[in-house]
């Protein structure tokens, strides 16, 4: 827990140190391209929650100034073993949505840091299996043992995201976001999922989540001051 | 101002991420059949029903005579069969058999406790008959104190109780 907090603060500090820097390319106003991200918390997850393994990648691009279309995909495995239960699950998930940059950079402003509010639709598909269960009884010879075979489950949810992405090196970003998720619909089983991939604890119909991600933006086109000036009416320059 | 706001938000992120609530776990024996006793007195057209407590109540699960004797009318049911049979002795009036017939199904508690057996009462009777009637008032066995069935004793016909 303590190590996790330190890791979190370190990432936060890196973000804060870089939030107001600007890339020394005065002529470039902003770069259009696809930003590919990888959620670092998913790799750290195994260290702090050994019963979970996950990875997540994200893709986003600015389709209009300050508006981003974004997609996230990932997979997750979980297991739970104690004296009453031996359980495992695995599955994948995807989210699509839009982010709105609340820093509201105008067409002439430089810098590509983003503080965003976003909305997502998410879907997970998973299988879960209870290899063994034990139900102890008051009577010593009355203990029940059994297992449940593999079942396929899925669910749909919506989420609100709030976070930031800061350019720490050219085209390289670090970002953090907090997510609030609400389950819309899920296929039920006798036991709810231990962890629903991408959604979080299967026992809850609402979940909070946190991401710390690293991103690389593949620059596809650069918008320079000259190009902006051409597009804007003369009186606004 | 923006930096302070982002810093505060980041701290909130961390606390949200680190905050987990552990599951709590109850033993299967918390789900017990709870019996209430009533005495019925009929005088002409007037029928009065009163709660009754007995000087002694002793019960034992017949299939597991090595288990403890129950001295209160709260009896754990067996989850391996649809009927639990107890030998009971009320006020030392001799041993009778109490048959509790029920349906079982499985529910999931949480990932600490695993699964649990649910009991839904179907029929309760004694051999030989020791009371005038037995009524199931709450067929679902729960983990909170709630009477599941009531034994009605007519003070004229079962005066020995």
C-alpha cells in the first residue's frame, strides 16, 4: 500500500513538473496524430494485487480542436483462492468515447497538455470458473464440496473520466485519470465476477478507477502558425 | 491555481485507488431454524393465544448424535439432505422426533466466504404429535433472529406442557 502511494506521488510529481512547459518548436501550433497509450497501473497491479493480471492500451486522436475521440482495449485475469473457494477468470474489454480538453486552447495557442473530461461506453466479455468450493456446516460430516464449470459473462457500462495528459518530451506524454463507472447491464451467474475486466469489482454496480498512463503520439500532420493564419479570417490574427 | 487543483485531484485519485473494504463472513450455522411456542386457551367462544416458554428444551440432530445438544429452540439444518430429523424433549415429557422438510438452494456470499446453502421450509411435523398445530410463519431461514415456525399448544389437550 505504502509503495503504491509513493509510486503514485512520483508520477504525480513528474506530471506537475511538466504541466506548464512548452516544446521549443515555436512554429508548430499543434500536432495531429494518433496517441497510443499504455496504462502503467496495470503492470503495477500484479505487485500489489497478485490475484490480478491486466494490461490496457489506449488510442486517441484530436478530431476537432480540444475534442478527442478515444478507444481503450485491455485484458484481465483474476483468481481467488482461499479455504472456501478456488476461482479464476479471464476476459477482455473495450471502451470508446470522447474527451473534451477543458484547458480550451485556442487555435493560436501552443502546447499540447490536456486536462480532460471524457465519457466512455464500455463492454467486457469474460469466462469464469469455480474449480472448487467448500461450504462448511455446523455438523462435521455435512460439509459440501463441489465445482462450477466455465461460464461466459458479459457486461456493458458507461463511465465518466477526468484527468490530464502532459507532454514530458516531444510526443511523449504522461497522464493520470480518475474514472467513475456505472454498470448498465450484465449477464448474471450464480457468483458475480471477482473482477469484471475494465469495470472493476464485480460485486458493485458502480466503481471508481484510476489510470496512470504513458503515451506516445505518432505525428501525422503538424499545424504551424502559418497554416493557422491561412485558415483564420484576417481580423482574428 | 491550476497546479493546486491538479495536485488535489491527484491525491484524491490515490486515496480512491488505495481504499478497499474487506468482505465480512458469517458461518453457515448462523442460518438456523427458530421455533416459537404459543399456548392457546379456549373458554367458550373466547380464544386467547399467549407466548410460552418452557422450563426445558432439549434437541439433538439424530444423524449426528455426537454433536452438541441444543438447549434453545434454534436448530441448524443439515445442508446435505432435504430433511433434518431431531429428537426433542420439551419439559422432560419424553423424546419425540421433529421432522423438518425443506428445499435447498445455493447462493453466493462473497469471495471471502464463498457459497452458502439457503433453506426454504416446506413442512414441519412431530412423531408422535406433541402439539395441536405447527405453523410456518417465515419459510426462509435467515441469519437474523426471526421466528420461522410456531408450535401451538392447547392448554386443555396438551396440559402436560
